[in-house]
C-alpha cells in the first residue's frame, strides 16, 4: 500500500475555510486541527498534501471531492456526502464516518485504520488498492463494486451487505460477523475461516457443521 506523500513539518497551519479564497476550491499544503465545519456544500473541492486532526465535518456535501496525499486523524465525517470522489494515497486513522456516502467513488491506495464506518454507503466503487484494518463496518452497504487489491484485517462486518461484487481472492478470515449478506456470485473464491464456512453452508445449503 502506497503511503500519502506528505511532509508534516512543511505544512502551514490553516483553517479549512481558506478553501473559499481559491476560485477552484483548491486546498493544499495545510494542517487543520480542532475545527468544526458545518453544513458546507462544495462541488469538486480539491484537497492535496494536507493533514486534518480532530476536525469535524458535519452534514457537509462535497460531491466530486478530489483527495490526494491527505491524512485524517481522529476526524468525524459522519453523514457527509462524498459521492463520485477521487481518493488517492489517503489515510484515515481513528476516524468516525457513520453513514458517510462514498457512492460512485474511486479509491486508489486508501487506508482505513481503527475507523467507525457503520451504515456507510460504499456502493459502485472502483478500488485500485484499499485496506480496512481494525475497523467497524456494521450495516455497511458494499454493492456493485469493482475490487482490486482490497484487504480486510480484524474488522467487524456484522450485518454488512455485499451484492454483485466479485470477491475472488478477498480474505475475510480475520474478520467477525454474526450475520452477513453475500450473494453466490460474491462467494466464489472468497477466503474464509471454518466458523464462517459453517455460516455460509447453513445459509445457502441448509447444512449444519
């Protein structure tokens, strides 16, 4: 996984609202911390080589968001609309993204570590490298996706819905769930552990192991 190309020591401390000073909504080489951004709607904002720490984005609509070489630490992006975004070399650490809508976005080298993504919409995505580690994806909708180099490690996937998404080569064996919905198309080539195999055998074949 390629890391964000970001030199924190060269960043300038700034407010996110600085983005409105630029005609094309470009925000780069900045460090934003301890800020609350509420109810903002920006079409195609571009955030580059920046660090966000303890920042809350409340009910924001950033359709066609362009993120490149950005790190979010302990931020809250819950219920934000980030549809049709392009996300490249971006890292989310300890972030809350409950109900966040990423529908139609492109993920390239995107990392989620210790994040809360419950009820998020991760539909119609194209992945060219993404990892989910020690994160909660309960009740997440993960449908109609094209996966490339996607990794799940020690995640909670309870009540997750995965439909019309080819999971060949994807390893869920370290993850946990009591219930999950995956169609037969998705199950082909999926790597799971014995307990998970028993769940799917019962679900699709009525076989108890």
